[in-house]
C-alpha cells in the first residue's frame, strides 16, 4: 500500500514538472516570435525610399497620406523659410489664401474639398497635429511633416 502511495506522489510531481517545463517553453517561444516581428518591421522601414525633390541647404521629410491610407514619402531640399513655401515652390500643394493663411486643397495631385465630401488636408509635425498652418510653420531640419486626408 505504501508503495502505491509513493508511486502516486512521484507521478504527481513528474506531471507538475512537465507542466512547468511546457509553460517556460511556451513563454520562451512567444518572446522569440515577437522579436522576429519587430526585426522584420524595422527591415521594411529601412527599405522605404523617399523621392528626393528640390535643391537647397535645408532638408526635411514630407509624407502625403491619401484617403485610402496610401503613403508617398519625399525628402525635400530647399532654401525656403516655411514648409508651405517649399511645398508650393515644388508644386506639391495648392490651395486658397484666406484670412487664416493657406487653405490647402490639393496635395500631390489629390484634392480634398470639405465642401464636396467633408474631407480636408490635416497638417502634422513629427506625427502630431500641427498648431500652425503649413504656410506659417518654419522648417526645422530633422523634423518630419505630413499632410493627411481626414474627415
């Protein structure tokens, strides 16, 4: 009887050790899988090439995001003072001058008109909604700028 009791205890301990080993293996595999995803995402980001436009001493990154989420990336070279001046000079943007500055309606040949379909071009600096208009934003080297269609 005592022999059977010892065998049950040994079986129980062995089962618990196997469960713990499986848990560590599962957690270890999950961590490796995540880091592989991060590495492949970083590799994709490095391969994105920016179209280089303009001539000048100052350069900045400019992204256009259309209503379908498609991105077009540019590296802008200019001697202009503001983002708006540089983009107008390269004919990347067009719009109407109003009491609050330039109202951008067309970017990279894509028109967003609030009066027609309630869409507009939103201006971003380093991924955050800009606090000034494109024509009033001074170019700062190292910063990235974007115009995105929003509703």
